[in-house]
């Protein structure tokens, strides 16, 4: 199984890159794409989702055990249904916090996506609207703490400017 992690700041183009990779995948075995946006347990959940990625998805996959992730229901503010991941297919995981040190050790390819700060904020707020605008600083503080600790850009196989 091939595991690709895509990380970078909010609004940098991670989701678009993951979708382009899946669409352009050669052969019939198209990858499963997991979006960390579906896993974060609320606005303070970057670290929790990053840990869940390792313990519930990547480590079990590498060990040949059942693996998956639990969706976070943002509207109900609670954990929702479980999504199993088939180990027979390649896996692309994208989102802020995807490239923790533990996750990088379990991946085959790590891609860091970056964009100008003004442009990425514009994209993120255009995509997610007023709700995200109110939470931007809260989320960005978590993001910056993760980057300072994990140094994901330094672990990247490729850096993609968008």
C-alpha cells in the first residue's frame, strides 16, 4: 500500500492537489483520499486529528489490521460514523497536521503545499466563509504550534508552491 501525506497551511491548496492526484492516478487502482477536515474534533482539534491519523489509520494499516477514521459531525459537535479504509488501495491523506513526525515515519511520500499568506487566507475564507473568519486566529495559532514542534516542511519529499 502506498501512503501519501499532503500538509501545509490552511488555504494553500492541499485538497485541490489531493483531488488532482487521485484524478490523474495511472491504472485502475485509484487511491482513497482522506480529508483531515472531516476528522478534526472541532476548532481546537488539530492535534487530536493528527494523533488519530496515526493511531487509527496509519499504524493499523502498516500492521495489516483494520484501519479507518471517525468523522466529526461539526453541526452536532460530536463524533459520528466510522469509515474503514481498504488496505488494497493507495491512500492520500491531506490536511493541516497530516505530517506529524509519527505520520511521516509511516508514509511513502510527503508533500508540503505552500502559498502566500494573503492569498491562502483569501482562499480559505472564500471557501469556508464567515464562520472560519471568526475562527481564523484560533486555528492559525494551533497550526503554528504544530509546525514549530513537528517541522513538517523539513520532512517533505516535495514542496509545492501554489
